[in-house]
């Protein structure tokens, strides 16, 4: 009896040992929090048919190396149908950096995004964030929130985007054409750039009920890249009365002497600069003019907010969109001095409102509304004053 008991005990012990061994062989590594958050995001996104291909790639993305407790996902719509280059298309595969370029560690809801200038993605790419009105652009692409149906509080922020984020997503553009339509007539401006990327000339064609003519404006720089001359010409020939030439003599780092020939009239001004401690660049401080003295004030983005004399005050407010003349290579002070209607589009941003006050007269107020492209550059600007009209802007990418 004792022997039988010993055999039974031995069998039971061996069975227990084999059982433990089987458990060890079938054990799995505990799922980390980032993987759980990925799965939660996938569950939400699967309900959107247009996100199917992106979700398939996200679902098998390895998140074991992430310590995130929450994820922000930018899901690409209709990924299988996008018109992308062959090089980029072959890089969109399970486990590729492109997939992780659309996921960020942390909770970045729409209000949080609006407070950022950039966001770091899981692949290490730092993408710029731009807010224009209520719209938010990441890597130059408009992002649209997908509001969660999950009952879980503090769910992962999810967004939809229309195209893949680029590793070099900070697209810079420069204006190539501006078409203006107003009650006073139509104007078309065409911009030409040199090999160094700087604006060298632009043409303006004016058309109204009585006239149809074109002028060409040319810029000249010296070997120190300082603007020394501006000239406006009539391609069909012009008389001495039509000449418009501005010569700039840089007396020192903070002073420029200006001589303007406007037809038969000739007058002199002096421009004085201040240095911006933020960028160490020079900005026009004041103009000592033949007929008047003007003072300039700027905001933190180098936008002109006040331009004043003893009798006049120009006041500007700005939105957060990319200025239409920001990448022309022409110094800001030129547009302010030459005053051809573009002073409010030459800093970092574009004008939202403009107020003009002249002593003893009622103030004039103007507002501007905008339409934008995917990078936040204005493609259409409409002024509240019909005589100023509507601007349609075309850009080219700065290489």
C-alpha cells in the first residue's frame, strides 16, 4: 500500500512539473501600455472606411519600444489612392518610419496643438505646427479632429489628414502671381526670382474701363547684398516725366540716404534702423522725409503694427498665417518706404484689420478675410472695402 502511494505521488509530481514547463513555454511578454493605446486607437479608427489602409499598417506597428501612456494619431485618408512618388510609396510598409511619423507620444488634443509650434513624432521627425484661425496645420497639412465615441475618459486624440507627412514638411513658398479685382479696376502682378532665390523684378498690368497698361519694377543689389536701387519702368517707353527711380546709399549699418526721382520731381529722405535682438536683423525705425517724419512699431513677429506721423496714424492687427511676401528676399523696410499697398503683408503674418486716422477726419477701418492652401498660405484675400477688392495669390515652392 505504501509503495502504491509513492508511485501515485511520483506521477502527480511529474504531472505538476510538466504542467509548469508547458506554462513557461506558452507564456507571452506582457503587453505594454503603448501597445494597448495603439489597439484602442485602431478600434476607434476601424469604423472609418477611408482610413482602412492606414489602420491596417498601424495595427501591426510594433510599439514595444515606446513608454507612452497615451498616443496622438494622425490617420491618413485613402492611403492606397494617394498620388505619391514611387520612392515614397515603396517606403509605406509595415514597420516603416512613415507609419510612426503619424503617431506622437502624449495627449495632443486640438486646443493643445494650437499652443504648439512643433510636435515630435515617433520616428523622431519634428513637424511644424501652425494655427490659422480655427484651423491647425501639422507639417503643412490641415488636421481634422475625429471625436472619440469611446466611453473611456481622456481617450487618445485622433485626427484625419489628406496626405502623408513628409520628413521635410516645413514647406516654404514664395509668391509668383497676385491677381486683384476691385471696383477701381484689375491688377495682375507677376514675380520673377534670380538664381539666389531673391526677387529681381515684378510686372504690374492695370486694366480698367479707360486704360490697359503694364509696368516693370526692378531691384538692384550691391556685392554686399544691400538694396541700392529700385526702378519702375514702362516697357513701351517712357518720357522723363514718367521716370520713377529710387537710389539707396547705405551710409552705415543704421542709416540709409534715399534719393527719389518721380518724374521731374526729386526729393531726399533718410531711413534710420534699429536692430532686432531676437534675430539680429535690422528694421526700419523712422523716416526723416522731405515732406514728413514717420515712426514705425512692430510686434514680436516683425509685423508693422503702427506707422505714424504728426498728422497720420496707420494701425494694423495680424492673423497667424504665412505672409504672402515673406520669402521674396526684399528687405521689409523697402515695402514700408515705397508704400505700394503691401506693408501689411511683409512681416511674418498677414493683416487682419487696418485702421487709418488723419487729424481732424473720421477714421477709416478695413478688415480682411482669407482662404488658405494646405500649408497655411493665403490663396484668396478679400478686403471689406470693394475699392481695394479681392486678391488671388499663386505660389511656387522654394527649393
